[in-house]
C-alpha cells in the first residue's frame, strides 16, 4: 500500500506513494482538515484546485452531526460532501478529550457528553471502527487516550496501556473485514523516551497500514517536537507511512519531514484565516494591519494561488474589516494552498537531490 | 448606447442591448448587488460563472469604507475588486434615508451621520457624481430623496421638487465631462399618478442615458407595484433602458418585464441565502426544514448551477445547521444564479416569440 520511493541523502526525509481506494497520495503530504464535512470557507472544487490530495474528517463531529446513519444513507462521506479523493478520519479521541467536559474512561471505551446537546455517548475501539466504516474513510484511526501535557508519567503510562489494548481490539476488528480501508496505529507515550519506545514497539507489532504520532498538541517548542519525533520514528518501520497528527505550521513542516514524517494535518490554515492571519514567506501577518491599507501587492508575492493572482492585500483587508465572507474565502484559499504547496515543493526538492 | 432589439407582441416587454465602457449588457437583466465591493459570499469568478453581466456597488458604503481615494489609487472599483464587467453604482441616497439616523436635507444636498463612526458627511448632487467618477462606474445614479411610504402627498411633492433640482445639477455636471460613463435619471413621485407623470416628464427632459424607477421599497404588493410601474413607464421614451431599483424577487420579475422594465437589482438572493432561504420553482424554502434532513435532491431539480449539480439538500442543510460558511456560498450561488437565469430565460422567450 505504501511505496517508499526515495530517501534523502541529507536527512531522514522520505518520498513515497500511499495507495488508497480513492487514489494515490504522494508523500510527504499536507492534509487540510474538513472537520464537519467541509474544509471551512472553501468549496470542494477549491480544495481540489489548490492541489489537496486528501482531506480529513472528524469522527467525533460527524458522528454527532449529521450522524453516521445519514452519511451511510448517502453512500459514505465522499458522496455526501462531494469529494472524490481520499479521506482520512480521526477516531474522535482527541475531541473527546478536548471538547467534552464530562468523560469517563473504562477498559472498554470512553463515555463522554456531546458538546451539542449534552447527550451521553460511548466510544469503544470497535464502535469507532464502525463509524469510520460507515463514513467509508480511506484511512481510519483507532480510539486512543490523549494524555494532557504536561502530565504525570504514571498517568501517561497507564493511559498508554489502555490505548494499546484498545488499538489491539480495533486492529483485530478491522482485520476481519478490511473493506479496502487503511488503518493507522497511533503511538502514544507522551514526551517520555522509554514510553515512546515501548508504545512504538507495541503498536508496530499489530499490523497497521501506517503509524501516527499522537499526543502532541499545537503549542510545543520545536526542540521538544524534534525530540519527540525522534523518540518515535526511530522505532517505526521504513516501509509504512508516518503521520504527525495535528501539526502543520510552516515552521514545523520542513524539519518534521527532515525527521522522517510523511503526513501532516492542521486546522490552523483556515482558522487563522478567519482571524485575518495569513502565511507569508517572511512570517505570519494579520491582514487587518494598517500598513496594508493601500498595499497593491498580493498576500504573498511568491504565491501562485487564486487569491494571490487576483487580489491585493488592500482589498482583502477592506473585505476583512467589512466582515465580508469573501475575506475568509480568499485567505483560507491562500493559507491552505501555501501549506499544501510548501510540502509539495519540499517533496520535489528531495526528488531532485 | 441602448439598442432596442425587439418588442414583445404579447406585452410591453422589450429586448435590448446596453453598451457600456466595460462591455455590452443584454437586457432584460438581473444585476447582483455587491454592496461593499463583493457580491456577498461569492468570489468574482463565481459571479461571472453564474452569468452575471453587471454588478452593483453602493456609493454610500464604498465612500465610507474603504473610501473613494483608496479606490481611485487602485485605478477604480473594477480593478480594486477584480471585476472586469460593467458596474452600476447607486447614489447613496437610499442608504442615507434608510441607514443614517440623523440627516438634514438642504437645497444643496443632504447631511447625514455615518453608521460606522457617527461622522457627519454631506452628499451633494455633484459630490455624488465625483464619487462615482472616482469609482469609474459604468452607470452612475444621481442623488435623490427617497420619500418614505406611506407618505403625505405634499411631502412627496416637495421631495420630488428637490430631487429634480438635484438631478438637473448632477446631469449638467456629468455632461461637462462624461468620461464614457452612463448616467441614469431617477423618477420619483411616490405612488401618486400625477406626481409620477410630472416627475417622468421632468427627468426625461434632462438628457440622461436611461431611467430608474425610484421610491419603491421591497414590501409592496404586486398590484401596487404594477400600477406604479405603469404610472412611470407610460412617460418614458422607448429608446432608453428602464431600471426598477431594488426589485428582484422571482415573483416580481416576469410581470415587471411584461410591463416594460429592462433592469433589476436586489440584495435578497444573497441575504436570504445567509438566512437559509433558497429559491425553488415551487416557491421559497428554508433549507433548515426537517423535511430536507435526508433529501438527496439538489435545491432545485431544474437548476444547472454549480450548487445544484453537485450538492444535496441534506448536505447543505447539514452545513447550514453547523454554521459552515460553505452553506452561505452554495445557497448564495444558487439564488443569484436562479435570478440571473430566470431573467435570461424570459429574454430568450421574448426573442423566440
């Protein structure tokens, strides 16, 4: 399913192809997030035009609304949202531990409260696979426990043990009927080298299609992130893809790829856009800044996206200040394009080495 | 500038071509409104793809924010907003009388308070032409007084007199230096037949490029609207275009065209979309309605727009309930497409008679 095409001579970077039932994904790859069945502020045509090869869906959100039954009635998530390329869905674990106030972890799964209506819902290793079968995801993820950071090492170890049991249950359940779906294991173990090693060894023994690095939140320093990537990838097989969950700021992508990561996702390009923040090679800027008042330049002079080919900073600033939806569209377009193509360019550089 | 190509045998409907410096507009025509320099929720590419031949801009809004100086610095509104087809700008009169709480009408113009920051601003017949020269509008509109409805007849008559004086000042000022811009006179006179006739005769004597029917708000009954159109169009020359300002609901377009109207604008297609309302041949519907929960049909089964070719009612309902911007994009696209093409089809029917 994963072809390792080339390894960089200068770093641990890799170039590959991941085969899914909705087509081939060239790695390294940045995956835009479509939390509730849409990459926020963009049409699927735009997401495709940007060059996105795969998008994410969130099992937590989609299972609460509109619900897996409706999505199944439409023949799966691809046809429901009109996206014919690969989709990866997460397990919902991250949202259970970040959005739900009440939750109870048991051996068999986790009970949480819907942030929409307070309903009590249980996710189990198998139910989360069933949900993702209903979505028809190309790549599924197993239920895991996301320990907070910082966190007592004993707690991290205990969470990890439960996660391993859950993942074993889930992978067994998947293997009974794969339906052409890929399934990635998640390595946990917090920031502890020994736990990471233990987790990687346990998870890689289970027969997943690829491996994700879990337990990282958005705010870590680069040093810490680099350590943590190394702690994990050192124990991952070369012939499977490696996915760094939730990471995707421009400043993180290049060094993470150099450390052997193949796949990234991040909600920030569209979220930042809604707050007026845009990616520029020289750093992140807020379009609201007065200095852009009469700036005729595009957001990024080196960018070939629809937004940068057609609109000035001054116009987008005007739209943003006037609360026009077009501002969110144009800035989301640019930010997603920026990340998707930043990773594409890194891929091409490795190929050209 | 205006070619009258055909008159219907069955009604007062007309088919024509209006030549502007940014191209030819085939009439009858529906003009989407881009209040603040964008047709809300749509990219200019989408507006063009929909088949829109011309869009509106609002002088009141654009002069307050971002201001005419900035727009001039960008070479006019077309290049500022990246729209290369014709633009009609209104005079700001309607907004002065609907949005501003404090206003003072004097012979020379009107002083009002900006709804943004409370600043006192004066619009005069000439200043409003200057603003629209700065925008580089293809079609300009003169400052007028929009009497409320219902309104004492004496007041309507008095407002009309001032409007006539303002329009004469404005048309003289325009004629000194036309810059390739068209200028439409506005006929006022409320719902009073004699005043309408008086106003039409006065305004048509001034040498404008076309004529608008002012003073109508969105809520009038069809009967009243029909009377009022007749009161005015009976006194308008055949060789000039006729623009029914602010009117454009599906139920109004056909009979207004049959009564000799050539041009329409309306903010409702995009505004209704943001409230979940969509146009369907069988009437207006709210996408939030529970009955659409698992409805696989497009918004309108007879529609060929991007939205209807690609997305189900159930998906759009899900997006709307989840507060996703894509809901506004898709519904605005459909609603604008619906009106633009409704008028196009009526035009083709008249040609085929």
